C-alpha cells in the first residue's frame, strides 16, 4: 500500500513502520526510565500507534509524566505526511526522572477519517481499549522545546518536548 502527499513526495507502509519504530523506542525509554509503566504496556501503546498510523487515522500522540497531579515532562508527536525537507534523528533524549507517585498519560489524536466505521474496523487490531478524552494537552505549566524528527521519505513524526 502506498500513500501520496504530492506528486513528488510519497511514502509507503514500510516508511510508516520505520518512523513508528523510533517513536515506540522513545515511549519504551520513557516508561522504563520513569518506572511509571511497564515496557510491555509501552510496547502495546507503540503497536496501536503504528496500526492507526498505517491506516491513516493518527494525527498526533501526546505522552505526559505526572508526579501526583503535577505535570513533570511531556512529548508530543505530530504526524507530518510531507516531511521530505526534514532530517531524521535517532531516538533518545527521553531518559526521564523517577518521581513520587508517577503516572504516564497517553492521548492519541485522530484524523477526521477515524469515524465510527473506522473504529469498528480497528477494534480487533488494537491492543489497548482507548476511550474518548477531553484532557488538556497544552502543557501550559511546562516549557516547550523542539525535539527530534523521525522521518522516512515523505512520512514523519515531529517531536516537541516539554519540561519544567
């Protein structure tokens, strides 16, 4: 299966897999370094993110570390389907601290194509029971910096990092 973003920039399912491996590596590093989620749970999140991306339903992923009710760190990955001008980075820079009362919150944002029919089509393919959320992901208590870009051909994820 191939996707086309313009007449000159295209990407394949393999490109999505390459990018998602890097995103999943970040998520596993975050889970492992914080102790807030198991590596198994992080891999389940990574699996679902990849499946949604391959089907064109993913627009962004937001992952936040809380200490109790306080945000400590966060990352946001935005899908970029025209990333031909970006250069790719290696996964990393996400060895987050261990905090008191750690909790990782992951929020997936979908494309408009992820309607009821798409949800029913994806139901048996996802490992996590995702539920609707209206959580604020602006990270207004944190400072943002550009993170890394994970790119293969014209498909990419742009990471933004948030910290105190």
